[in-house]
């Protein structure tokens, strides 16, 4: 496309509300523009990148036997009532009434719709397996949209759903999708990790996330040294790399002492000259699904240096949502002291101990009297524990759960998620088939998402520099950016347009900057827009029979003879794409 | 695609709520399925047809210099307030509140969004003209969705918007789009008409509709014999082909007579032995925008055989909406008689006469006394007319407004609409540019829609028979439908798969019915699905070195030597596509 015939407007300044580089750059390049909170228009260049990524996704899914359809964005309440998610989904599901006062919602996900679709068709084991997908706009009523497309309300997603006769076959389908996803993100040209993940509100029990690594990623990932184990911190087992330093000590006698004004673990560690990891902290939570009606307090013991993983606690207590912490007065009522002076000794509520505390001996805890602590505390001897269980957030340096060295920490942007669902939806909605013996069986399901618009931004979050974006060839809006420095010089434009036409004819799409602008302006825009290869055609070069090419990623500049330029670029292109 | 690897489920029976053939057939073919009123899932075959049509639309628009982007489906209220359409659009605009209690709507059209988009970029006359388009899902809260995709709530539409410096250039853009639309519908392979149209709520003053002709079409079109004039009945000028038979009579004397029980024009015509077109009927409407506050009654005179065109009356009276008829008691109050006995003589309200009445002499009207009429009535002599004006619906047999013969009547399905908007939106939203003299000017706009999903169904409404759909090659889900009659016979499947692979490699996409089903079942499904060419590969034929091809449209059957089949089909395909 020629710049003059397209629609490209770049900005000098980033918008005030853009916090991360990819958001700033996409707005400055005119590729996205906010219409309202969490809602963006995709400009022509952005749409090209999105379509290129969608094409990769389609090709790999179709290779894996998936069939594409398209489901509606608006869904009737009745369908969501069948699974109970009309109520369970909370406020992220945008509900509205139409002019006839009927209840509808904007589809945030399509398990109900697809299950309704297939239950009308699939009758027999001979109809299975099936895997259906769509690439479609979704809406999730995020309370605080941010980071451009990263956490938007309206977004483009690919969602696929597999249907199988039994769990073995369902896990085969799951593995096929795992393989397809790896190919998709490899072709995208992104540095990504696959991690074990929490299943969240979708349900089911096997799930993995695909993350594009980037410093600003909202997710915290833990990966073993050789990469063989990887998990989202939400679900990562936490294993201390070594036992507590006190683990071999003889038990000493309890000793209460004054700790006036020492409210935090940090205060206590400083004052007692004990490392935080050798202290024990006591937290109080409600094990109730309706804490306003019934409190059901429990105490949690963690090493002073550790953080509670609320998902692990939620799962331990069998709650619907992450549990609430007791407030100061509730803690006082339960323990006899305000937070900062609480401990397990003498409590008459269930006490859950994180595994990290298990090997500790003779430790310090609050005395359940304000401004007092006790030292030389030991579980079993001084108080009873309900259960010793993994409750903390894993962190860098922990032992890898597969036994292979220590965990390393990364930040990631979740761009894909695959779930083995089992019968959660098919059972609720009566999606069954007749097996070989004519007996009715419930269909096994899986679901598989890729955030299309988010992935495209995530690629830029991973690939940019101070001057602009650095598109991988697979989804660059254009492969080649040709700058004519002297558009009115016939020789120059002859060379430029001949190259432009030849490359386009080869399927190597070119953006031609034919504006009457200074070279500096053109180069600045070329750097900002970040197409993989820039070709500069100028008067002096053409006099010498040469044009210049610059690879955006490496900055490597080369002068190429005009007679070789087409061949050179075709060869370069061949190395870029999978 | 092989049937066994796809997702195709056909039904024997049509759904109870399907009224027109295309709706029944698309549902029976599994191509669409209702999720809720006016909301459908597009099955895999339907999605292929939709995508093929989208591709045609994209190609032709890009050839015309349009650039694609993608705008959001959800829009903030603030933007629609700028043009006043938040209130004016009525209930078809689905409004909702998000979780933060902010007002949003589902985009039924995108004039506000695109004008907001471009006003931030376009600064100078050098930035013009531009034409931007999208292919996107829209939502219109239809009160009574019906006919499948024809009048759906959620639908896929292509909408384009042009931006120009002045009216001349804007009309050039309009004409370019007219040309592109003609090419699009020609390539689609549909029998269509372009007609002059009413601009409706979009505003502006030049507009044409593109209609696919079909008996069940909701729109009534009038076309001159040579096709040079065509209009939607809503806007078509109505011109009597000849003057009234009484036009040359001498004026006779008024004569009141009894007409007990003769309430309708038909009653009167029968009783008096006068043709309906030689009677005059008097209708009463309110010329008020708020008839509940102020009635402003007016009388309308039409020939007994004619129907009022409410849009013409609305425009004549300068109203916002189509005017309301007075109720019986209001008519009595105004005229002195109940409807059936009313006439213009003695009325003291404005009287508007349709041009069809102008040449009539000595006609019969109600006497404004119940059960009495008067004959030999003549305007000017017996009562005064405010204005003689075209107020009736045009009809077959009328004089063509371009003077070329008589109008013919067609039914059409509106699939495209182009509008010259002028400055309606750009003025309201402050979309301006600086002209060559540095003076701020308001941008001229046009907007251009194609109902993508509706077009695909309309094609089937026009092209089907009792056995099923008849797809034009351009948007058939697959070009060729291969039925293997003996899938277990190696020779047969060797021939079939060799053809299947060769044709697919040539870009002629094939559906292979590889099911273990009787030939009758396969043929019935092939007829229902309606791919343009069916190829039957059976044991006996292969023995004889032959396969059979059947063209779906003509039913023409031919036996082709296996050695020639590939060449024959490639040639056939070359004739199908534009």
C-alpha cells in the first residue's frame, strides 16, 4: 500500500493514560484508538496484524481437525441458567434487557452456546470426536480496563471446544490442542512459556496457560532451570529448597516477652535480629462462603518471609471465592490480641500450617496478648495443627516440583489457555450420546482460548525499543517498508515502484512511504511502525546503483546493488517465516 | 473437506417458525441455527459462504480505494449524544448500563464512531478524500425478528464511510461506491436492481438501495420497462398513465343521495357500478408532531383505487414520523360524519389532493352526513384544495417518471444501501479540515452498507427449488460435491480422492461425501446443500471408466471419462466465476 492511499496517522506523544510501552506505541502508530474505557478501534495497520495472526491460528487449528463456525455475541439468559453461570459469573458478565424486557447477556465465553449447539446434532459415538472453533468478538465487563488491549472490555478471541466419548479421548484432544498452540505461538515469533494454571470459573481439572514473556506481564510465572516444569504462581506448588535452619534443634522451653510497638514481621525481625524466614506469622481468615452471616474463623501459619496464596487457601477450605481476612476487631475477638501480637498457642479455632513451617523449631509467635510474643514455640508440643499443607505463593529459588533444581521467576502475558473440562457443562446441559451398546453417555469436553487482539499487543510488549515497535515478520502489518527519499526524481521512483510491484506480486507485502516529507520524518515513522525490513531508495544511492536495507530488529544496515535487491529481499523473507 | 471430518448435520423437517424457503433450507442444511429470537449461530458451511462474500466485498472496495479498519460494537452514550441520535434512534438502539452504571449501546450503525475517529486525524484538504470500511457484527433491537437472517437482531454488515472536501468530490465518492456495489452484486451472481430510496434515519438526500429480487422480498420495487428507472415504492413518484375517463366531461350539478350501509369504496363501487378508480376517497390525518396535544387535522383526497404513501405525506407535512390517521370519533368531529360518508365539500380544514384526482370531473364523494354521498362533485367549483401533490403509492402500470413506458412491479430484499450524507454528522460532531486558504471547512460525508449475512440468505431466497438450495459458484460453501457411492471399493475411492486432491490443489474447493450411506441419502443431501456441481463416483461407472457430473442449477447430467474429468471441471469452473 502507498502511504498516500492508506490511512496512517502517527502521533508524537503517547496518551496520558498509557502505562506500558506496547500501549503507548500502538496508540502513537495510530494502530489502536480508545473509543471508551476498555473499548478500542483497530486502525488499518492493526487490523492487518490481527488478520495475519488469525490466519495462523486458523491454519494450525484446521490442521488439527478443528472446524470453524461463528456463534452470536448476545446470548439469552435461559441458556446460562442451565449451568447456573448466569448468577455465578458475577458482574464481568454484562447483562441487559432487550426492548421486550427479556434478559440477555454479552458473551464473555461460549461454553453454554456451543454445548447447546452440539447437543442437537451429536447422537452417537460415531459422531465423536468433534472440535469446533470460532474467531469472534467477546465482551467482558472489566471493572478496571487498562494497558490498551491487554485488559479490554471488548476483544477478539479464538475459542475452540472439543467433544469426546471418554476421558482418554478427551485428553488426546487436549494434547492435540497443546501441540497446535505451541505451533501457533512459534509461528507468531514470540518468546513464550506454557505453564500449569488454575482453572478459574470455567471449571474442570487440567489446564495450561500460554504466556508471552514480558517485564510488564500481569502474571507471575515460575519455571524450572531446564524449562521442564512451568506454572503460574497461582497454582505453583511451593517447596522450600532447604529445611529451616532450626530443624535440628532440641526443643527449648516457652518464654513470653514484651514486644511493645512491634507490629510487623519486619519490626520483629529487626528488633530480634532474626531473619524473617525464621519467624512465623499467624493470619486469620473466614472459612465461610457467607462471612457476613457466619464467620468460621481459621488461623494460617506461614514463615514470616512468605505470602499466602489465596487460591490454595480457597481450595483447601472448599470455598466459592477467595476467602476474606478477618478485620482487626474480629482477630481480637478470636485470639485475644490485635494483629501483630497473635499466634497459634491457645487458639480454639482450626489452625492450618504451611509446609514451610513444618521443619521449624523453637520459633517466635505472638502471645495472643497485645505487645507480647513467645519464643521457643513448637507445634505438636504447644498447640495442635489441623493440617500441614502447601498454602504459600511459590517464588524464585524454591525447589522445582519436578525435583530438577530451583525455580526461576518470569513475568508473562497470558495469551492462550487450554482446559480439559470433563463433564462440567455437558452434564448440566444434557449433552449425551449413545455408545456402542446403545447406552446414553455424557460427552467429555475441553475448551481452548487464544486472545487474538491481546496476543498482537503482547508481541509488541516483548518486541520494541526506544524508537518504536519491532514486528516479527509473521504478523507485521507489512513485511517491507520502502522509503522514497526523492519521490519526484523519476529514476528514484522508478526503482522504488519496480521493487514495490515485484515484491507485492511475490506475496511480500510492502508499505510505500510516498509522502513529500523529509528523510528524518520518514525514518522516524518507519522506526515507530517497526516493519521488519526498511528499504531506502534515494537519489545518491540510485546514482551509485544501490539501495539501502535496514533490518528493524538488529539495526543492521546494508547497501545492496539495485540488480540484487529483489533477490536479496526474497531470500531474507524466506528466512523469516515458518 | 471430507464429510466425516467436518461438521454437517442435515434435518428432514423445517422448523415450525420458518416462513420463507431460504430460512427453511438454511436451517435444514444446518447452516444456521437459532440461539434466540433474531440471533443465529452460523454453522461451518454458512461461515464459508459468508467469508467468500466478504472477500468479494473487500476486493471490490479496496479496488475503489477504500481502507479497512474495525470499530467496536459497544459505544459510549456521549458520542451518540453529539448527534442527538441517542434519543432519536428509538428502541432499535439497544442501550445498557455497564457495572459502573455508565450508559452504552450496541452499535446499530457507526456514523458517530467513524466521525469521531477521523476528526482526530484529518486536518487538511491534503488528507482528503478518504473512504474507510469495516466488516463487523452489528445489533439492532428489532421488535419482531423474522425470516432467519433477513430481519435478525445480530447480523454481519459491511459499512463504509467516505470523507470529502466538497459536494462534488463527495458525489464522486458516492458514484465510485455505486460502481463497486454493482460489481460486488454481479460477482455474487445474484439478480439485483438498484433503486432510488428514502434516506430514513441516517439523513442526507441522495440514496439508492440494492435489492436482490425474490418473491418473498419485503420491499416493493417499481422499475421502468427498459430498467433505466427504478425506485423503492416508498419514494417512487406516482404518475397516472392516462387521465381520468371523466376528464373531458362538462361539469354537472351536485346531487346528494342516500347510501345506507355503504361504508367502503368497494361497497360503493359495487352498488353504483362505478370503477374504484373513478371514485374519490377522503382520508383524515393529523399534521401535528404531537397529535395527543394538538390534532391539526388535514384531509387527503385519493382515487378510490389508490393507496396513500405515508412517507410522501410525512414529507409534505414536514413531520418527524409518519402521520397518524384520525380515529372515527375525531373524523366525526371534524367532518360531521363517520368514515365512509366523508368528503371534501364543506370542510374547513386544509385539503390535499393527490395528482391522480386532478383530472377527474363529476365524481362521487361522501356528503359529510352519515349514509349520504354527493355526485357530480368538482374541485375549485365545490371546494378549495390547499395543494395538488403526489401523495399515493406508485404501482405497476403507472407512467415511468423518466417518461419511458410503464412501471413494472417487483419484490426485493434490500442488501445494500448507499447514501450521500452531506454534513449531517460532520457538522454535529465538528469534523472539519483546513482548505487551501487555511479556512476551516466542514467535511462532506457518505455512508454505504451491505448486509453481509442477509445477502447470503437472499441469494438462496432467489436460488432454490423444491429439493434444496442452488448456490451460485461465487459463494457456494464448496464448489464441487463429490459423492462416493462405494467408499470401500478401492478403485472407486482411488478415483474420487485423486479428483478431490487435484481440484483442491487448483483452488476448486470440494466437499467429499465419504459417509457409509445409501446413494439416495447422499443425493438428497447434495440437492439440499446445493453446491454448484455434483460429481458421482460409483462402482459401475468406474468399471466403465466414467464418472457422472450434475449441474445443480440446470439439473443437466453428463457422463465424463475419468481421464477427462479434471479438465472438464476446471473448464466449468472457469466459466462460473467473475
